[in-house]
């Protein structure tokens, strides 16, 4: 791992943070710009003050997914559930997600969320990153229990083809598609890294699903059941998921890398659909390629993101400002390397 600074190291170095409201430079401060750090701090403060006292963000769509993504952006800054300037907000969000865990393992509410697998996957990811720094024994025990059941739910929800749909396989007549499959794979990998048992067969089936959706041009199509043109967004997400699954040099990876480089490395314009989703994952892919590709791309990406920030610290975009803001903040903080799931 290139960045050896731990979150606790950062917290010790950031003793003045709460009083000044400033952000200690990233582990690679020499390569960063003041404008990026200021933008990050503004965004984190916006997320912090728009969180409800119950730990969620008041969005009509995808409440579980929004809480998980927003909290992921906060822990990417170096705070944990017990230490740092955003500890209170992270702890609240974690407790909210724990409260959404059902007896069958699903993290979410199928009665109010028709695409609950997104929230389930993002919640697994967030809590798997939190658990390693959790200082409270009772919450840690709850997290282990919730994640163990969540992993079992994901395994049971997988379709016969190896993917996932917007709901469980049984509830969705075995329908699956790429974007929800990626959230499950990344969440499951985070759980495995955190010491939660995950079936290797579930991961292997998911990898085969991704390979089966690959087109001759190297891109990934929408679904195993609705094959069509390649989707840059899903291809980028699939690459990130394959990396999380340990497949860095498989036979399909070079074609996928070439396809995404042609489609995305130059930064797609504002008319590009699902921009934040796409670059949330593609930034992870480029980051793992090393500095020669990452730094030029990072500079252009970060400058573009910062230029679009609203005065209140948020960003506009598809789905909801909480979603766009969380995605942008996760991207802007990749270089810090605090979250194991995103590390090189």
C-alpha cells in the first residue's frame, strides 16, 4: 500500500481541525491543491449539517443507499465512529443502517424501496469499512451480526446467472443487471476483508456473470438477459468490482480497460448519463493503475468537480444532491487511502 498513514495517525495530526474548520492536507499534500481541500471540507460540512438526528439524510429515493454513501464520504476523510470531526455523524448513520437490518439479512425496507439491493450493497460496504476502527464493543458486535446476515442475504438473492437485480432473485423472477451486481460484489468484498465469511462460489459466480455480459468491443452490456450495446458506466463499475474480487490481470480485463479508456479517460461531458456513478467507479479503476495514469486524470477530474460545486458545498446531479455530493467527495478523497476497499 503506497499510503501508510492510518486514520488514527491523521486524527492525531488533526487536533486543531475542529477549532479551525480546516482540513489537514492529504497524505500526498505535495501533489494536491488547496482548492481541492477547501472543496472537500465544504462538501463534508454540507453532508454533516443536512443529516437528520436519526442518522439518515431526508431523501425520498433510496434512503438506505444515500445514508451509506454519505457516511462513506465522511469516513473517507479519516474520521471514524468514535474519533474525528465527523465521528458523531458517522456513528448516527451506522446506527441508522443497523436499525434497517431485517431478520432475513436485508439492510433496507422492501416496502418503501423498490430497488433495495442498491442500499443493501452500499450499506455492506460502509459498515465493512467502519468495523475495523469501531471502538465500542457493543456496536462492533452488532456490526458483525448485521454483516454476517447481510452476506447470507446477498448469497440467497443472487440469480441463477450469477448476478443481482433490483430485488432478490426470488422476488424479481431471476432478473439481474450490471449496476446492482457491482454494488453486491464490492460490498461482499468489503465484508470478506473485514473478516466476515463470504462464499467464494458467490464471488466466482458474479465474476462469470460479468464475463458473460462482455461484448466484442470490450464493454459490458446491461444485463445477461437483455444483451445490447456496451455501457461505459457498467463497464467501469465492473472493472472496479473485478479488482475488488482479486482479478487484476484476467483475460477479459485488458479489453475492458481499453474500452473504458477510450470512452471515459478524457472525461465525458455533462450530457453523459449517470456521470457520478460512472466516475465514482472509473476513478477507482484509474487510481489502481498507478500514478502515471492516475495523476493527469486526477487533476482534470478534481478540477472539473470543484468547478461545479455550489456555494453551500453541495453538488447537483442525477438522483439527489446527497448522492452527487457523496460520490464527488469519495472521488476527491481517493488519494488519502483511508478506506481499505479503495486502496491500491
